[in-house]
C-alpha cells in the first residue's frame, strides 16, 4: 500500500508544496543563525583582545596610547560585525537567535565598559551603549539590539577586569587607581546583591563577582597595612619622587 | 560621586525592567493557564473517536466551540506580549500551541480528511501565520510538531477503528500520513525537539502499514483501493 | 620601585621583543583555530543536510535523483570547506587544532558513508576517504588529514542513519533493503564490540550503536512476524504487484 | 559478502593502528617517567637557593649536569614520536616540559641574571624551538608557562633572601620580573591553562614589590638603585 | 565567660536536637526496612498472575495476609513520626507506599474488577486518608502514582493473558484503564514526578488497544463487545 | 456507570486538593517574594559597613526598620501555612530565612558586639524558636547556616576595617569568631549542606588570624590585648 | 641530622612500598589487558547467534577454547594478587569478570539450556567461588551482574530467532528468564550498580513476553505449551 | 523443578552473603561513629594551642588520654573486619584515620618537637604498621595525608604564635616543615588524593617563610638563627 501511495505521490501536491515552503523557512533560520554565530565569535575574540590591550599598558603614556587604540578597535567592531548582527536581525525576531549572539554581546559590553572606565573612571549605561549601536542608513535606521540582560552579564564580568587592574596598579605604585577600582567593584557587587528576580546565569556570575570583591579588598588591605607601618606623612616623604610623579601623571586624566 | 550615581542608575533601571518583565510573565501565565485548560478539555472531547465513530461529528462541533474560546485567549496574549518579544516569552505557550495545532489539524482531518495548513490553523487561533520581527504569530515549528502529534494519534485511530469494525479508515489514514511523511523528509532539521519528534514518525508510519497489511491479507480492504 | 622600572622599560628591550614575537605566534594560532572552527561548522551543516536529502527520497527514482544530488554536494564540500581545512593545516600541526575540526570531519564521514551505502550497499574505507581528500595543486599535493578516530566516530553515527533507513524502507514496502541495512548495523556493532583500547568518546557511542541494533532488529522482527502469519509463498502471492515492482526497481542498483 | 568484508577490513585496520598507538604510548610513558624523575631531582637540587646562597653555584652546576641527562631523554622522545603527531601525544610530556622550562630559566637567571630565550631552553633540551607541521619541538606555550613558574619561585626567593640577609636580590628580582610582567601583558591569551597561570602573576609581582618596599622604608636598599 | 556560655548552650541544645532526629530516623529506617521487605514479598506472590490464571485467588489471599503485616508496620510508623513531621521524613516511605498502593489496587482489581478507592487503600494500611486530620496519612499523590503502576502491570497482564488463551481479560482491562485514563486527563497536574508518570500512561493504553485490536481482527473477541 | 462515577469522584476530589495546594503555594510564593525583597534591601543597606564606618549606626537603624517589615511578612506566612505542613513548604522560605538569620545576627553584632541567640532571632522575625510547639518556627539549622554566613562577612569586615584604619575591630571579630568556631566543633554534623558550609569556616578563621597577625607584627594592635 | 635521617627513612620506605604497588598494578594491568582482549574476542564470536542459528555450536566450541585461555590468565592474576588485597585491586578486573560471567553463562545456556551456577562459572575461570577461602575469588556480585547481561542478550536472541523462523527459542528463553527474574526478586538489594542493573531486567522480561505473545496470537507457538 | 531449585539456592545463598555484609557494615559504622567522635573531641582540645601557649602541655596530656580510648575502638575494628577485607571496608575509617595521624603527630611534635614515625602512630592506635602481616593496619597513605594536615596546622600555628609574642616557634616550625617538604619531594607519587594534598603543601611552606621573613626584617628573630 505504502509503495503505491509513495509512487503515486505527485511532486506538486499541495501538501508537498507546503512542506517545501516550510523547508525554505527553516533553512533560512538555520542559515541566519549560523551567520550570527560567526559574527558573534568575531565580536568575542576581538573584544577579549581589546581587554588585553587595555591591560598591557604599564606607564601612563602607554595607557593613553592603548586607550586610544582600544577606542578605534571598538569602533571597528561597532561598524563591522556588530552592525552585521543588526542587519541580519533587521527583519527577524531578535530573541529567536539570542543564544547565537549572547556571548559576543556580553564580551563586547565588557570591553566597551572597561575602556570607558580606563578613560574617565565612568561606566556607561545600557541606553548609552544602545545608542552607539544605531546606524543611520540612507533610507532607514538600523539598530543592533543588545538585551539588557546581556548588558548586565557583561557588566558582571567587568568586575574581574577591574580587580585585575586594581592589583596590577598596586605593583605599578598607583594606589589611587587601585582604590578607585576597588570601590567600583564593591559598588557593582552591592548593586548585584540588591537585584532580585533574575535568572540562573546572573546568579552564577554573582559568586564570581563576590570572589572578585574579596580579591580586590585583600589587595587594598595589603597596600594599607604596609603603609600603616609608618605614619602616612612619613611614608609620603619616604618615597617622594614617584608619589609626585603620580600626581603630575594623573593630571592628564582627571 | 558620579561613578556611584551611574551604577545606581544602572541597577535601578534594571530592577525596574525586571519587575515589569515579571508582571508581564504573571499576566501571560494566567492567560495561558486558562487557554491550556481549554486545550485539555478539547483533548478529552476528541478522545471519543477511539471508542465511538458515530460521536465524531458532535465531538468536532464541540471542539470548534472550544477553539473559539481559545481564540479569545490568544487575542489576549497578542495584546499582552510586547511587540518583538515573542521568542522571549515563547516557552510559556510553546507546548500549549503545539497541542492546539494537533487538535485543530485533527478536527479538520476528521471533518474533511484534509490537511489543515499553517494559515488555517493560525486563522482559527486568530493569530498571524507569518514570522515577523514584531508581533505574535504561529511559529512554523510548533505547527510542524502539532502535525507529528496528529500522525501519532492517527496511528492509534487506525488500530482502534479496526477494532470497531471500520476497515476504511486505516487506508485513508495511511494515504494521508504517507504524504505527510514524504513532506517531513524534505526538511533539514537541527538536533532539537522537532527532530526528535520527527524521528518517531517512522514508527507511526510502520504501525499504520501493519494495520493496512493485516486488512489486506484478510481481504478486508475496501475494493477501490489496490490500484 | 616598580614605577621606575616600568617607566624606564625600553620599548625595544630584547625581552619585550621576544614577547612581541610570542604574541604574534599565539595570535596566529588563535586566528587559524577560529577559521578552522568556521570551516568545520560549514562542513557539519551541509553534511547533515545531505543526510536529510538522502532520507527524503521515497521512490526508487527519487532515490536515484537524490543520490546524484548528494554526490554533487559532497564534491562541493570536498572542493570547498574541506579543502580549506587542508590548506589551513598545510603548514601547521593538525592535532593542535583537532578539537576545532573533529565535529565537521565526523559529520562528513557520516554523510559520505551513507551516500555510498545508499548507492551500492558498500562502505568505503578510511584510506579511500583519505584519497578523496587529496588535492593536486600546481606545485604540490595538499591533503586534508582526517584522523582515523574521527572516521570511526562518524561510522558509529552512521548506524543511526542506517537504522532510520531500515525502518523507513519497511513502511515503503522494501523489505530487502531493510534486511540489508539491518545486517550492516549488526556487523558494525559486532565490529565495535571487538575493538579494545579506545577512548571514552567511542565507548559512549557504543551504547547508541547498541540501541540502534535493538531498534533495527525489532523492526525486522515485526516485518517477519507479520509475514509469518501466512506461509511465505502465500504471502508473496498476496502482494505480487509491488514485490515485482521491487525487483525491477532494484535491478538498476545492484 | 563484500560489505561484510569491507567492515572487517575497517575494524581490523583500526585495531592494528590502535595497538600501534598503545605501543608508542607505552614507550613514551617509560621515557617520560625517567625524564620526569630527573626533573624532580633537579627541583630538589635547586631548593637550596632558599636556605643557602653560597650553595647556588654548585647547585647550578649540578642542574646543568641533570639537564644533559634530560637532553638524552628528549632525544629519545624525538625519535619515538611519529612526525606530525607531536600534539597527539603532547599530554605525556606537557607538565614535565613546563617544569624544565622553569628549571632551565631559573638556572640561567641564577648564573647570569638573564632571561633564557625560547631558543636557549630548546637548545639545552636538544629540541627545535620552531613549531613545525612535523617534528618534535618546544612549544611556546610550555615555555611561557615555565616563565610564570619562574616568577613565582623568584617571588619566594625575594622573601627568603631577605631572611638570609641578602638585600640585593629583591631589587634584581623586581626589575627582572617587572620586565617579564610587561612582556606577558602584550599577549592575547585564551581562557586556558596559560591564561589562568598568568592571572596569578600579579600576586607574585605584588609580593616582590612589598619586599622591596619593606627594604626601602628601612633604608636597606643598596645605593645604586633609585634613579 | 558569659558569651562563651551562651554559645555552649546554643550548640549543646542543637546537638540534642540533632541526636533526637538521628534516632527517629534510625527507628523509621528500621521499620521501613521490614515493611518494604513485605512489599517485595507481595510483589513476588502476585507475579504468578502472568503465568497461571488459576493461581490468582490464592495469590490474592496471600497478598491480603501480607497487607495485614504491613498494616502493623504502618501503625508503628504512625506512632513514631511526630505529628507535624510527616513531610520532614516522607522520603523514607514514599516509594514503599506507592508500591503498596499499586499492590493493593491490583489485588482488589483481581478480586472484584473494581478500583480500590483512596479510602480503601488507606484503610487496608491502617492509616488516615485525609491529610489534615492526623499527621500520618496516605498522601493522595502516592495513591495516584500507585494507580499508574497498576495500569502498567495490567497492560502486561493483557499481553500475557492472551498468551495463555484468556481472550476476555484484555477487554476488561481495556475498559478499566480507559476509565482511569479519562480520570487522569481531568487533572491539571503540576507535580513533576506524577506528571511524568502520567505521561507514560499513554504507552500502556496503546499497548492494551493493540492487544484488543489483535484479538478483534482475528475474530477472537468475545461476543458481547462491539460498541 | 458506577465505576465511572467512582473514578470521577476520586479525581474530582484530587483536583480539589491539588487546587488548594496550588493556591497555598501561590500565596506563600507571593509573601516570600515580598519578604525576600526586604532581605535584599537590608543586605544592600548593610554593605556600607565595608567602606564607611561612620554610617554603621544609621545602617543598623534602617535594618531594624526592615526587620519589622519582615516580621509582618513572617506573621502572614505563619497564618497561611497549615500547622503540620511546615516541612512540606519549607523550600519556599529556607534560603530567605537563612539570610535573615545572617542579617539579624550581623546587625546585633554591629550594635552590641554580641551573639544573637536563636530565640532573639526568632523573636525579631516574630516566630517560634521551638520546632514542636507550633507548626511554623525558626529551624535551628537555618539559624546556624546564618551564623556561618555571619562569620564570612565578619572576616571580610576585619580586612576592610584595617584598610580604613580601624585596628580594634579585627581583634574583636577574632574573639567572636573563635568562640563560634569552638561551638561548631562540638557538633556531630550529618547534615550535608550545613556540614559543607561549616567546613568553609576554617578559611574565615585563617583570614582573620592573618589580619590580627599583620597588625600584631607591626605593633598596631591596641594595648588591651593579652599577648 | 637525626631528624633528617628519620624523615629519609620514612620516605624511602614509603617510596619502596609505592614502587612495589605500582609494579603489582602494572603486572595486573598487563594480565587484565590480555584477558580482556580474549573476552572481547569471545563476545564477537558469540554475536553470530543473532543471524545464523546453524553457527551456534561452532561458536560455543570456539568460546570454550577462549575460556581456557582466560583460565590461564585468571591463574596468573591469582598468583600475582597478594592474598588479602583482592578488594584493593578489584577495579582492574571487575568489568572484565562480569563480562566473563555473561559469556560463560550464555555459552552454557546455548549448549544445554541450563543456568551456569556460580561454582561452574568460577571453575571455568579456574578460581574459587567462595570469598573467604582464598583471597582471589569470583565475587557473587559480578556473577549476578553477568546473569543480568545474559537476560538482555537472550531478549535480543528471542527477537532475532523469530526473525529467522525459529519459534521454539522464545518460549525456552521466556521460561528461563522468568525463573531468573523470580530469583532476583527475592533479593533485598542495597548495592547501587546491581540494583540499577536489576531494575532494567523488567524491560527484557516485557520484550520476551511480547515476542511470545506475537507468536501465540498467530498460532505459531509449538504445541508443548500449556496455554 | 530442578532448575528452579538451583535458582533458589543461588539467590538464597546470595541473600545470606548480602545480609552478613550489611551486618558487618552496621557494626563497623557504629564503632567508627564513636571513634570519630573521640577524634573530634581531640581536635577541639588541641585548638587551644592557637590562643594559649601555656595550656599546651595539659592539652597534650588530655589528647593522650583520648588516643587511648581511640586505641580501644581500633581494636574493636580489628576484630570485626575479616582478615582480607581491609580494603573492602576501608572507606568507613579512611578519613578518620587520617585525622588521627594528624592529631597524634601534632601531639608528639608539641611534646618533643619530633616527627612521629609510621610505627609510632600505629602503635598508639594499637594496630600494625605493616600491610602484609595482619589484615588490619595503618595504611601508609593515611599516615602521609595526616602529616600534610600537620603541616597546614603548623603554618597556622606559626602565624598565631607570633601574634602571641612567641618569636621562637616559627623558626622551629620552618625547619621541621622544610624537612618534611624535602621528604615528600623524594616521592614519585601517583596517588590522586595524596598528590593533590601534597601540591597544597607549597602554600604552607610559603606562609611559614613569610612569617620568618616578617620576623627577620624587623630583627625579631632569636640570635642562634642565621645559617
Ligand atoms: Mn573578562
Ligand atoms: Mn546522524
């Protein structure tokens, strides 16, 4: 029986026609998903490299240089693969492909925020980031929508980079920067502590954030307890050269 | 300090949005609970097809009434779900929608012996069949999963209709499911739920063929067949 | 102290020079890895689609057509992304990037073998596959090396496709094909049972293979137990039309 | 049947290759066991630097002797590992090689206060420094991990040398490790072992700075410094 | 110190609680071990229904005796578990109680072809059927899980009774299980385990329908059937 | 049909139970959501202790206000949870209650440097401290988990207070945590979560001891110490 | 130094022990590798039963030859494993021994249709069946796991023998497995792995019962059956 | 039936074995519970060394008394565990034995500043130090793990003794732990747990070196030192 049905099946039956359309739709989805995965990987890798670049500077001048370079490279990301994601999703539902793009978005947020913090000690808000991802085309505006959750997840990762930066700045003798980073990590941790009703992902990152707080506070403690041995004024006098250096260097930034 | 102020803004905004989202979810959950209950009722109504052929038309009518109630529910959903967030909240209605696709396509098959198209099913639920950037629609994947449920139910019906002495239906089912089977084989499926569900289709097809074969070797197949 | 060291660090110190070279090498590796991951994903998706294509045929003629199309698409894979992998790895150690390419290789093997089995009921050996992945360039021969383990892993997956094919062929009334596929699955299972000293991956696939054997044997059993109701000869007589059809159709293939 | 014959060939070939691979692994394991034992001995020999500064030259000499023995072992490995399979068997010698990179760079630093280059370390082990498609070499990642071990050991040495009254070494160590630190910051690391190891470098750097600071506020730093 | 004294009091108190709880658990464990053993014996006794129809009445009698022993055990449990702590220790007897619900409802079905009610099962075990009245009771969820086990066992019995030439039972089973199935369909289940167990009921239903189908197509169904 | 009627009764009854339970859970969930939110607010409020010592009294006052709100919430819970069902629904408030135990004991320590007893914490939340007397109570396990959280937070506070130049607090913390540590050591814990949490206490102890050490060796410890 | 001397003695002694144990393990590993390979060969040899009934006697003969080789291997093991250390090294041969229990009991069933006793299996492997008498023995747990493997393989054989037109075997298998099933039901299992394996036995039983059912309803069962 | 009889014998036999083993485990568990409680008490007794140096001799005396009680417990174990089954039940006392090795070696170090040998520790527990002679013995691995615990505790003691103004102990500890460290370095460890535990020793070493450093740079080290 089956055999007959099979053989007698007209190629152009409405049912087969319907399935051909369905096949086309599903293929489109898959192809788009695949392109988005690739774009997201590009964003992830370059964002990680930008973060490393920002850590690489040891002196103030080299920091300035690397911030400048980081900003350029972030721009290239924004105009390149991130715009590509926006174009891909222009006519398709964003959340359908959220799993494809979330790693890239999170890493980009981390890099973007770290660069901003390095530059002027300030973070930028979600709407501000969102605005940077608007593209004026001839006839229309394309927007790459970053979900707020991705923004918050990227921000949680940022505490790790701030912790690294804080400890690194101790060993380069820059204690003020260390305190600033420490306080930023603490404030972010307090922020996350107050949030409720989030999903598992953010809850998981909270414990990493907690560890980052512990690490950075221990580092600041070590900095203080060494300094506590002699009275602060005495201490200042004991190493006047580079304390003064510090201030003159810093002026360029504040 | 300015930095602290920004951080406060960030978390305040986030909490506000989280709260809004929770509220929307609550509303969605409540709507879905009702609509889901209707789908369960419809399932029970249509169970009669396995014991009593004569009750089928009445069951279809009853099912149609229930679909109209479901339609109202889906309209509420459409209003509540923010444009563009269909896939964000999809999990709330995914299984329910698959069940409706199955129930509607079963009803239509019982009524007319035809395949309910994606558009038809969407129309009965009162939603769009087109996937769009914005808006509530009937996702094609749920529709296809519904059709696979249908095949399983029809395989069961083939068995039970023979038990009740109806030797026509198995062949009718066989033809219908074979065509669907051929259709499904045209799809490139990922390793997801739909794929797994499709993988089981071959057993339904096999069962139906066995029933038809049982009838055929006993000469119980109606004449028109066999060409 | 650190501060001074940092500031006095010459940009062109031999140490920094050395690290710049190291950075270059590591970046090269990462970039190559990334390109390989992308190529591998392309291979995976297209291979999966080829397998679906091979399943899609219901009639003998459409099977012939789809085998033809599958062969063409396999060729495109071989000349496209698979060659790309070979070129990427021409001067680099293959095993360094094995994790990047193994999913693609395995899925390709599965598709390649399934196509071969559909065409003439034969599998092809590892050296034969390997030979298909040799490319004569103007001045040299490029080879895409598929590790034998990937070949064996892909072959294990093949039992799943053969099982599907066997059960599908029952419902299309083609019992001989069903028996052939069943026996192939059984032989492969027996083969894997006899192998020892393999890693975890293959051991994990063995249990899937075992399930495939159970499924295909149950299907063949069902086919027989229905046929067993009437004497075989009587049975043949009862459905002469399509049994005959079968044979004429089959001739085109054996 | 031909199909069965092919299957037999496939599995026979595979088993043969598996057996060969097992054999190679056995040989590698045995070589590595010996070479690893030498590395452990060298580690013990060099431990003296933390208690007794005067014993350092002798320890370095002894270490050099042991490196020559290790060199012989690496030459055996080079012969045994099939060309092109370096990364297939890498796990057998990975940690051991990292330890040698650490031991050799420590010895050379103790001898001359200089950084042992990738080429130097490779030469002492008697293997190539170049990653090639074929052949046994000193992978750059193992070399870098070795340098990170070195930094940790030098941080410990800074502490202990002060305990033993040597106020020179901490500053020398500080300069050396700072330069390495600057170097490592130029690398783009993935989320792997090297990255994790590098992440700990900042604590070594911090510790060394604290020692130097302790000396500086007590006026115990030698004069030449401070420019 | 006063503060130390407070701490000792707190922790001493806690240790006492801890010890008491351990003791209760130990007692519960021992009772459950015995009662569980009886359930296992009953299971074995009732296995005979699959091979030998004539032995059923004797098996039911034997099962009834064993239920009386179990009743004694449950009475011990009731005494031991502090009122209000039912849910604290529930895990100790949960699976065992589900098994008893299955065994008792099977016995009663074999005896009279009827469904054992929640109250009946509870009465046989000598415990309350109502949650609120006393602490220890027969949770309705365990009862329902027991019924689902019963359906699985009856599906198996339908197969085996045909093998032994009893063509009546499958239909009787079919009617009974269909009714239960309809009952379960009315429920709006949230509970994870119960829901999952219920989802598996469809396989039992399908199996039973196929057995009836097999009898029907071969004209082996007793006459009275046909609706 | 009679059998059908029985089934309908059974399942109807069960659905009623099910609905009731769902309703209770819904109410509990809603209360817990609010109370949990208050706990989070309190957590945030008390974070200030790590960077601004002068803000501690105000933070404690604010915390006290929030505890009163929580007290209202716990009273609602007490009314809603049927006596005897404490352990059935316990998971809804377990983590939240642990957090309150931690927050209350932290507040009281900040205010008076004393350990909040089990009864005190229970009284602040407005619930019984004894398990047997009333259904709803403050389980001693949650209380102890809360104390372990407290120790971790105090270890952090020891570090941060030194950073802000307060050299008194570490010693005060050290004495307090050592006493708690000794208390915990007396327990013969079986409980998985509590045991694991307790095993981590040694890291807090070590951290605090090292802070006191750092102060001691630099002569920064206040005089009263009996070294 | 005396203290140093003590330490050297202790650690030297320990290294010796360590080396001895490593050596024993190496020897055990090598023996097990060979014996395991024989077991795999036997597995392969016996696979023929599923597609060629006529080849069974020859396969049994071949299996017997291989068991003799295994016997030699087990004798080597017996000599190598120090009495009293059976459980120390058990993991090396546990799975392999389970496989032999399965293979031997399968062979004996194929030859004579009987159950191979614990003593018989032990005798074929040349080891003691009693735990206490000698160190090295056939642990009864491995034996029982082997029997459970046997049941799974026989369920598969029941299916395949029908495919090849042998309608006798399923009934023979059915009787045999039912008896084993009854035996296992008597056990009060605690052991994790064995219990889990036993829980899967019900699927084999069901499979076999369905095969017998399929034959029975089609009148294909040989006469001797007492239906 | 004869076959049935065989099966009953086999399974009856096995159940007997199973029961015996369960009984033995129950007895072992009870003994270990008591002995473990004693070890916990000893741990608490010895905690005083971190706050109050003068209390050490009394604490050691008390510990000695408790060891005698433990000795009685180990003798019970020795009697209960069948010779040859040491490794079968080892998991019951493994951690407890490691703790005793730590406690005994700590006590002896406090009393005499010496390392307790394997034989000494075994003698105090009243069991053999040799694996082969009798079944029950003190496994050398547990002894070594105990020594590693000792090092961790001594690192903590170094910190705390400085806090209490004892500047002698850190150096004494340093010498002792360095020797142990050198001893461990000689071992070619394979064992997973022991190796991991040993890898953590370097953190203890580092901590101790830093304490000595802190004393040294402040001129607080007693004179005799300096080599
Ligand atoms: Mn990061
Ligand atoms: Mn596949």
